[in-house]
C-alpha cells in the first residue's frame, strides 16, 4: 500500500511539504488538512491589497485548487484536526473520525499573541491572516475613518502604511519605544516614522493597551495615555507558534515556544516532522533558537520536511535572516544582528556606517542609502547589518546574509568589487564605504 | 521546558528594553517605554546589570545550554571562501 503522509496546515510550509513529499514519493498519498476555505495563498500580500498597491486578492493565490488535485495533492478544506494520536499514528478530525498516516507533517503556523485586555470580543477587531476575512475587511475599510494599529511589528508597519495610503486616519500604539524596535535600530527606522508623519500617521509609543471599548462594536481603544477613537483596530501582536495540537500529543517545544526540530525537520516523535512558524530553528551566528520568520523560510522548511518524510534526504541549515520591507516611503532591511539586539544580548561588536547612494550621483532617480555593519572585534567577520534607503535594500540584505554565513570579513567588504553602471549602481558601493569607515575606527 | 520559555520571554523583553534605552540615548532619540511592575524591577534592576557584567563566554555558555532546536543535529557551518575554483 502506498505510504501516506498527512500534512496539518495549508500555508507556505504545508503546501511546500506536500509538494516535496509527492516529489520524493510519487506513488505515495498526501493529504493536507486545513481549517480554512483556501490553501496556498500569500498572506504577506494582504496589506498591499488593502493599501491598493495590488489590485485584487485573487492575485495572491499560488495555484488553483484544481491544480493541486491534478498534482495528486489531496487538500481537505475547512477540515479541522482535533487531536493527534502519535502511538496509533492517526489524526482525529472534527466530526469526521480518524485518519491513519505513515508520516505526519505539522505546519500549523502561528496565532497572534492574545492582547490580553477586555473587549477582544467586540466587532471591529481585525486579525490579518485569512484571505476570505481579508476580502470582507477590505470592503469595511471603505467606511473606516479612524483606525488603530496595535503594535508596530513587521505586519504593523505594513498595515499602518497601507491604511494611511488609503486615506484612513491611522494611529499606531506600542509599549515599545519605536517602530520595529525588537529588530531595527532607531536611526534606521527614523526616516520611516518621519514619512509616516508626512502621511498623517499618529504614533503613540511607550503606551500600554488597556482595553477595546464599545457596545457590540469598537468605539475607542483605551491606552495608558488616554483613549483613541477607532472604527477599526488591527491587531498586529507578535506571532506566537501554534503548537497546541503537537504539545497535547507530547511533542517537545523550545524556549521560543516552537517545536524543537533537527536539520531534517524531525520533531521529538518518530515519523513526525514540523515546519514553518510552529517550529524554532537556530540562528547561524550565535546559535540561538528563533521562531516566526518569513514565508520563504516556511516554504523551504516545508520542502525539507516533505523530502525527508518521503524517504529522501535534505538538510536545512541554520538561518541568517535577511529581512526587508517597505514602510512609509522608505525601505528598511538587515541581516542577523542590529546594534540594539547585539547590545541586548551583550555580543561584542565593532561597527561602521556610511551614507551612500543607489545609482550614479548624476543619474535621475538616485536615492540615498544608509548601511550599518557590525563585526566580531577579533576576526572582523560580519555578524549583522541594518540599512535604510529607497531602493537596493533587498539585494544587499541577501548578499550580506551570505557574507555573514560564509564568514566574510570587513576587510573583504571594504575592498569588494561592485557593479558600476549609472542607472543601477554607484561608483562607491555603500557597503564598502561602511566597511572602510569601520576599519578607520580601529 | 517551562522555565526555559519563561526565562527566554522575560530576559529577551527586558534586555531589549535596557538596550533600546541605551541605543536611543546614544543617537539622541526619544525612548518612551511602558511602565513595568515588580517583574520589570527585578529584570531591569537586578537581572540586566548582573547579565551585563558576566563575560560573553559565560553568557554564551548559558544560552547554549538551554534546551531547544539549536542543540539538535544541524549542518556544519558553511566553509570559509577557499579562493578561485579554477
């Protein structure tokens, strides 16, 4: 009988795993259970549809339901897995009995951390995740005059920008001191916040959320600094790993709350794999477990899990987390450690910064680009970077992630070659300038 | 595991709070932070100063000793660049 894999979760990790399992085990059976109406769409694009940059939600779907069926991937929509029995190798479905498996892959993703205040049952609170709900909410936004975004996390930054772009009076509240302050350094984020001010966004930092207030529907958001009127509250709290199913069955989790996995995405139970936002993986520099990365991480972890579940062999490597985003009128990005996080951990570092440009200085459309590099003091190997500019951030973040991974030094970067072509590259590469400035401080 | 999780959540939160304050001061940026209660007092007034006084090697040892995925089997670090292939 053909071996059967069950995948719980139909997001990037789950669909990646299902496809990879089918590739490794062409005669095998793979069933994906998702509690939602859809699978395999890009939730990361939702803020950009709300902000009218992407014309419609249909563009976010990766493939049609029929396409997956043709590939032999059996997706059971609106089917909730209620529990796991790892000894019997079965999953129990809500109202539908049990299904046995030979291999189990958990891709249960995340849940937004509970705001933990009164009023979360009011209408008018939006958790950005499900595309069908997003389609409904997009119509609601047409009548929203004032919105409050709760927490300036990566999603928070995107939603603030989207709502302001849409002409909605937008407030963002956070107990932390600046946007994205658990990841990005203050001077990196400053241009974003300045552009938000230009867009009419009101920022409220160092305030604690106390309650959502209303009569059936939200009217105000109460904070430690007073009440803000609100037709809508967008909840952008941290992404907590959704591990309830697995932990109830005895799977081990780590200090981030995500499932403990090895480099083949194997959990603490034989024949059970996990991937995506529900797992933790090591950061390659410092070797600390991290959780809640990007859709591209979830998808590649899913492929590793699927190949290994299908009898193949693929190893996932520690991550270095290149990141980047558009917020306000700027792009920000980085790799591994920024100055604030390095200070928090107490990692020794030396640092260099430079203000450069993205194209030849005389070429129309040239944009400024600030680069900050951190290096280990003795070896001068790169351990992190942060950047802010209006173009060229993503490519540099990808490159610097590989630089950190391979142990490239500040000296390598200071004398690196770079593309010089007036429309796309300046004579002096900002990364090289930052490295040269770092060397000058030694 | 519950202790490791509790320690991670709280030490991360408060070490970041202290670092945000210091880095913001360094750049002359405002740093409004939410008020913290007794737990905040412990982590900001006792834990963080003690943590900062420990040598990095000892801190790294403690961090590595906590249970988690990082202690499972992972691929070896990518090799250093070796020079031209041909």
